[in-house]
């Protein structure tokens, strides 16, 4: 799992000037808290989702797809799972952020109808915050 996250994000280290935040997360603690979901293909982890329910939304903290599996719908599947989980919990919104240099992620979220809600510099990261209101029983 950590290998998948590292492979997905290490390409951005030079552009950001430091490792992206998902590469620094304590995955043992996140697993223990029940916040991690994996997507496997033929026994190999190809996608990682880290999400946390909050009182009024589901916060998606990490979406990572192994580079060899990118552009195959894995990110969409992970986000679909996050939206299903939010609905299951009675939440009507999913929120997340990504770094402004992660253009592929931004394009994916916009294609999934996530709206940009703000941009801010946090912990040395230029973050773009996005959210989607959930409707219907999709």
C-alpha cells in the first residue's frame, strides 16, 4: 500500500519542492482507524483511498493510483466508493483537496463534477479544495 502511494506521488516531489503530504502519512494509524480502502487487481494494490467521515461531509484525504494503472478508471472507482460511503453514512457532501500542480487529479475531480471551493497555502502546500454535493441514489 505504501509502495502504491509512493509510486503515485513521488513524481510531484520536484515540482512541489518536498514530498507530497500523502507520502508522509502514518498509514499504520490510518489503517487502525479504519480509514483506508484498497483496490486490488490480481492480488496487487493498484489504488488507495483514505477517507474520514466528518459531521457534515466525508473528507477524502488520499486518492492514489499506481502509475501503471492510471487512466484505467481506478481513480473514478475509488471516488465512486467514497461517494457511496458518504451516502451510506447519510452525508450529502464529499470534500477533498489536492496540490495545484496535480493537474491530472484536478481534471479527474472536475470531470466528476467537483467544484473548487477555495485555494490556500497550508503547511507549505498550495492546496486546491474541492467539493461535490451528492444527489439521488447514484
